[in-house]
């Protein structure tokens, strides 16, 4: 049974990713309105290439030129009229700054009647960057690293990053004025907060200086006096030249998982689309839910697929290698070690979970035993945040390569 469940899970993963590619949704948003000739296109994020290609295919000669900024390894080749850059994620690098300068040059000097098409997906906070005067790239990298290691969620991280940048928190929309800026957004943020997706370059900012200073205090950031001054400045609260359409989110990811499960004979239950806790705790929680489902407790009718979407966090305590989906899966592996006919997988829709080449992990009751037979202790792996190497040893990594989309994470419990 478990072998069949693994086959089913891998087929579900393919279907989930396939249904959440942004091509059709971007073109649908573009077909819903008219555009003048001479459009400038700026695309940022892990799905930037896919979104830009869809726009090019739809608008063709109406596009004057464009700049595409995506993560290393996420470009799939040339797009007519577009300059394509790959840059650092989750921390910005020199390529981030160079590419952003190109984008600013592209929209510089626009006048009323001109239009910018802004294609935004998760990862844009690191990829699209122009530091405030006096703030260095090393400063940004250091603050981002501190936030990630502390277990800060994406809203907290972006509350800080947007105040150290000249293009975030609605400032890019100001730079584009008086031209109009039409944004198509692929959301990787719980609740689809427009000011937090890629740090909201074209969205009015909902956070305050007080919020930023509170996050800095809570997460123990080592701020310079200048950085503290930047956090204390208020950000734009209006973007009158901006229009925004959201085309995909974690909800659609969970709905795709439900359809894929149903097609393979599992009754789907969407538990939540706002999973937001430490990854290891989420793994424990899902394994507890699996035990109830197996024992007939609750409303779950077997065979079933229990689905949770969202974005967990990892509080870095060790020096290992991994990502939040891998840590969730490894934690679940321990919890389901005595449960036959149960499988858990956790997947980052962009195909890159943390600083690794894996999208997530897939585990069953045999995973912990395999590691034990190899002399590997699951608790030690979790303590060192070394989920990647543990799952690799157990042949339990999910490796998709960059997918071309980015609508957060989904975790699924299959119970036969």
C-alpha cells in the first residue's frame, strides 16, 4: 500500500505544480483590459520569467522593452525585448542591485499616458533591491540573515526590509509616476497582503514605523544608528497611479491538492490555508492528525488526504542544511514511524526549499527506521536543522527543479 501511496503522492505533486503555473492566469488578467503601445515591463520574483513570457506572448509588439529579475537557475531562456537577470535569494547580492538599476532606468522619465506592467511573485524582496543611501548590501544581507535565523515570519521580515530600500513599500510606484503601473501579483504571503508580497513595491504600506521598531526589538536586530533612522521613517500610504490584480495564492494550491487527491481515490480535507508556525511543530501536528485519521477518530473517511497550506518558519539552532518543508517532513517522519499506510509530503511550490536543490520531503512509516539503520538520529538532525542530509540519506527528498511558479507551500497527509 505504501508503495502505491508514494506513486500517488508523486503524481499529485506534478498535478499541483502544473495547475498553479501562472501562464494562463497572467494572460487572463491582461486580456481583461486594454493597453497602449510602448508598455514597459518589469518582472520580479521566482516566477518572473514565466510571467514575463506569458505577457510577451499575449501583448507582443505593444511591449517596448522589459527587465526580468529572477533567482539563479530560474530563467528558461531569452524573451523578445526583455533583459533577463538572475540574482540572489533569500538575500540580495550585487546582481540584485545591478538588475534593479536597469529596471529603474527603464521607467525613468515616463510621462502621463505611459504605462508600466509590473509582474510580481514571491522572492522579489531579495531580487529587486536598491538600498537606501548609507545602507550597504552587506547591511541588508546581515539584517535578512538575522531575521531568517530568528524564525521571523515573512511579514516581519518584509516590515524591516522595505524600510531599508528605495524601491519597496510603494516607492517603486512613486518612481514610475506620473505613468500608470498595472501589477499582476502571484501571492506567496498568507492573506495575500499586497504590501508584503515582494515587500509591496507598488502597494500602499500597511505597516508603521512603530511596527518596524517593534520587530527589530523582538528579533534582536543589530541596527546601526542610520538603519534605526530608516526604520523610524514612515512609508507611502497611497499609490494613486497603481492598479493591482492577484492571480494565484496558497488557496489555489490547496484546491489543486484536493482535486489531485480526489482523482486518485482519496477523500480530500483542506485543514487550513494559513498554516503559520515552526516547521518541526507542524510536522508533529500533522503526524498527530494522521494517527487520528488512521484510528477513525474525527470526521476523516479513509482513504483520505488531509491538506494544509501556508508558510512555516525554521528557527535556526544548528549548522545543518535544509528548508522549512524538509524540516516539517522530517519531523513528521518521526511522528508516523509506527503508522502503516500513512504518508506525508511537504512541498514548496517554487521547487526550491531553503538554500537547497530540493522542493521538500516525502516520508512514511519506514523513513525513521531507514535512518536508524544507517546510525542517524532524527532528533539530532532536527536539532542541527539538517533535514536535507537526513532526507537525502533516506531517499525522501522531493526534487522538481525550479518550477516557474511560487504560491507558497502545501503539506499533505495521505492515509490509506
